[in-house]
C-alpha cells in the first residue's frame, strides 16, 4: 500500500498541492472533497453543527481507497479531526508548514473556500500554527516548508517518495 498523507493547518496549500501532483500525473485526492463532512468525531454521525471540531473523514471511504490502492502511490491531501484513527494506513506522512504572515495572507485572500476569514477562525489557526512543527514531529510526519512555490514543494515531497520522479533542470 502506498497511501501518503499531506496534512497541514488551513491555508498551507494542501488543495493546491493536490492539483499540482495531479497535473504531474500522480493520483492525488483532495480529502475535503472526497472524504470530508461535518460529523460527530466520536460516532461519525452527520451533524448540522458546522464547526471545525466536527470536520471529519468518512473512515470507511479512506479504508476502501487503501484497500484498492495496493500497487500505486496515492496522495491524500488534507486532514480531519478523526484522521489519527486511520494513521496506520499511511506509509508516510508530510505536514506543510508556513509562517503566521503567510497564513494570514492566504486565508484572508483565498477564493476556494471561506474558512479562516472569520476573525475567531483566523486566531485559532494562528494559535495552532505555533505548535504544528512539534506536533508533526511527534507523530513521525516529515515537515515541509510550504512558503515556497507549489512546484518546489511538490519536488521536495516527490524526492522523498519517489526519487526517480524528479528531474533537476
């Protein structure tokens, strides 16, 4: 199995990286669109309470993708509050990190979703950002500087996953 997770706080570039990896011919999944929904983090039951703590993955869908993907590399770009329940399915995990100023700029100016524009959401993301590197290392995730252009971020990850896939120009 070769499921690889690319995680990070909101605004670090997970969706953009999924698009870049797909453009390069890799199978990359935007987990928000594929597995994500608002649900009870303990039971998985859907909820109408649309708060960050209730953003979870449909774990059966993640497990099914892992079962079907025994031969190829599949990048799962994103995260959810219950993702650690399927941590064992990933052969490698990466965490995208950015500085606070970059996070503010990206969240306040992005057009693909509204999360982070609310001052309370932005403040929480900035607070979580302070502990991202320590947390990522504690779970064995490889920390990636995502302030660089997305092509460079993809190259850094691909060199660690499949060194033959990256050509130096």
